[in-house]
C-alpha cells in the first residue's frame, strides 16, 4: 500500500513597475515617514541588520475600527525579523500578522522585496510572500477578504505605493 502525503506550499508573487529610483522605493518600504503614507498607514520600524527587528505598531485609527467591530486591537499589527538587507535592491524578512488570534497562530512567514533598476527610469518591484502553513494570512494577503472590510491585500498596498511615488498622492483616501 502506498500513501501519498500532500504538502501545500503557498507562495504569492506580486510585481509592479514604478516610475521611481530603486532608492525611492527602498525608502518607501523601510522608512516610517513613508510607510505611514500608503497601504494601511502603519509606521514600520526596521533594524536593517540580519537578526534585526521589524514591527508595525497599530495606529489609533486601527484601534478605533477594532473597537467599533467589537474586538480589542493589539499594540503591534505586524512583527518579524530582518534576514537580509541589501539596500536598495533586496530585503528579506519574516512577517507575522498579529491583528487576530488565527493569523497570529499561523506564525511567521517569509517576505522578500526585490528592486531592479531598468534603463527607462522605471524600476521593477517584486514582492514574494511565502505563506506555507498560513492559509488565513494567504487569503488576507491575496485580498480575498476585501468585501468584509479587511483590505485588498498586497495588490492594493503595492498599487497605493506606486501611486504615491509617481503622483505624491494616495490611491484612495
């Protein structure tokens, strides 16, 4: 008798072309004064050394939204650890969502940003999110819970980042 065990590995890959330098994109990903201006608006805190910490404290707006929905929001929305930092080309880190017990219990996933300069003044940003063993986070990251008010996932965050860098304004208020 043969038994087959299936292991599901979920990796999401997003690619966006941005009319900006690699350094501008790097700064938008790693500097809190930029990270609070797009996506979910958290001020990312990075220690950009291997083993350095990564965390995004929860904003007051997020805490108020959680209270309106009847749950307490933690003080930190996302945390992780820097694995590799090669500014302004590559950032590899662990990433764990702490906004609810289910996604927190799924543990740390791996997130990689790759920034490639092109000769036409446009840079290619590739985000790879390895979500093995994290089906709830995979659904959230893919934007599958957008209709429930959970946001549009990485596609929305990267679209907002691109719009901010190219126009100086957010994609949506």
